[in-house]
C-alpha cells in the first residue's frame, strides 16, 4: 500500500539524536534507540523514495509537482549524528539534513535543556523542579537564561557514557567531515532560543551569526533553517526573508504539499512503535492521495461546465 498510494506530497521526518539509555524522562525523551532507528530506516527504504531536503525545496521554488517521498532531518547537532546516524544512512545511501545550534559547536557547551536533564538524571533535581526549569527555558527570552540557570548546582562527577552519547555536540571538523560525505546542514539559530518571543534585533542576530558560522566552516551558502521548539511568528518569517533563508521547518504536524509556505513547512514525528511509525506515514499519504483525487475530480467537473455557469455557481 505504501508504494502504491499516489500522493503528491513529502513527509519530512523530525529526529534529534540516536542513542541508547538517554538520561531524559521517558515522556520527554526526544532521542531514538539505535535498534529502533535502524528498523525505521530499513522500513522507509523498502517503502518510499528518500529525498534530500534541498531537492524538495528546489521543486517548491520551481513550482514543480512533488513526488511522493520522505525527507530525514535531525535538529540540534548532536555528535551521535556523526557516530551512529551517518554510518547507517551512508550504508543505506539515504540523504539527510542536520540543523545545528552553532553556539554549541566546538565550545564544550551543551544546550541548557540538556544541562537540566543531566542534573535530573543524577538526582540533583526533582521532576517537578526539572519540569519548571524546562518550561522557563522554552518560554522566556534568552536574556533570562543566566538567571534561570543560576539555580543549578555544579556537578562534581563527570558525565557518564550514556550522558555523553546523548548530549555531546559536534565540532566544526566533524561538521565538515559529514558535509564532505554528502550531509546537508542548516541553521537551528545560534543559541537555540525560542524565536517567537525574541525581539527583531535578537532574531536577526541569531539568524546572521548562525548562517555566517556555517558558511564560513562549510565553504558554501546555507539557506535551510529549522525553528527551535518549532516556534515561529510572522516577525520571524520576515526576518528569515531578510537574512536570505529559503526554507524553514516547523514542528507543525503534516505533509509538505504543492504551494506550501516554504518558511513554515510541517514535519512528522518518529513514534517508537514500528506499526505506529509506518502507520502514521501511510495514513498521512493516504489522506493526501484522497485529497488529490477529490481535487482532480472536482477540477475536471468544473472544466466541463460552461464558463458563465461556473461563474454563477461561485457567486
């Protein structure tokens, strides 16, 4: 069924990291285990055409009809994208895109949310404390971050292997290595801030700094973007245009279809249960195929009605 459904749409899948035993609460955990990830990728390869995001965006720009396909994207820029994701996807010859929060590249810093998850996993934060800090980091401007994190105590122990596997970030040499192997890169802002609540000045700075660092290290233009937390506003959209991005991915659920807003493209999640994972993608494509068929029937019926009658019908 997956191969036969004739939907003219693209499913862009949202991932973060791939690792086992992530030290994150189960109801929040945004990483996928290695076994589950490999099963998902092999299932996708059997069922669908896997396209690069750049190719899909180019088709949208040119106004071409979209082919039914799947795009693989990874947010944040974790080192496990190099160590785990890249070897498997290169072996399967599947393209993918990584969106990098550039402030964490080669600085030894982790994203603030991951700092609180680490402390929670070490028993230094109760779950309700972790939940409240998480809410503040996601919903308050980045200028408030030092105050929010001031409540965190320093950890005396070094990160365990599972913590490093989950939260360690790429460095620039690793980014360049992946790019040489064909991986696409895009911006995820500089500091991983919530763009929907930042000032115009801050937004433009985040977009320009991230773009500059990526282009300087990759040696080519970077015009792909993904919103941290999936959050956006009309101001963000204007600022993306001003800083010359041609594509931006949200976390809104759905498929990319013909004529989609390139600065607000939806994505699908990655449910761990295989039947849910494959079933959701199949359902989305089947639903779109039904819309396409209905639109085609309606369009052909309209073409057979004299122009005057069509105009009267539509008022």
